[in-house]
C-alpha cells in the first residue's frame, strides 16, 4: 500500500470508531431515565496490519459500567421492591455530553485528516499532469 492509502485507512478506522462511540453515547442519553439501565462503554484498541505495518483504531467489545446503581425511594413506582426502592440508571448526563463532544471533535479531526490526504493527492496529480 502507498502512504496515501495508509493515511486514508487510518483516518477511516478512526471515523468508524468514533461513530460507534457516538451511537453508544446517544443510546446512554436516551436511556438516562430508564430504571436499572447501565451505561454502555466501548474501549478503543490498536490493531496492527502485519503486511503493511500500519496501525489502526478498532473498537473492542461493548461493556456495561458496573458502578452501583442509585436507589430511589418511591413506593408507588411499579418497579419498587418491598421497601419502596427501585434502582435508577447510572448514566450521568454531564459525562455523556462531555464524551459526545470529545467523540465529535475526534471524528472531525479524522475527517479533516482524510480530506487533507485527498487534497494532497489531488495536488500531486495536478503537478504530474503539467
């Protein structure tokens, strides 16, 4: 592979990883008020292509945040136990919004890198045509 292809491959893998992260963040935000919902997390992993020696970003297996769920006292709630408590979700909207912003900015950075490589390739082709 050429350096051009390698740079496109790396930025495309970053775009895919951040898109998946944004999907999970939006799912977490949508379920912030769902009783018993656990926040979903996705780790990023580095993959190395042995043939080309080019690294890329991949997402690992989606996991659930195992922090303890808050107990809410509401005896009238349908999910309340004998003591009148039920478990809330462990989604913190401030953290989710910060994660969403970070993922969005990382996505934009990868998109800029992809576009920059494309522009450099177009410029090189223009020079070669002269």
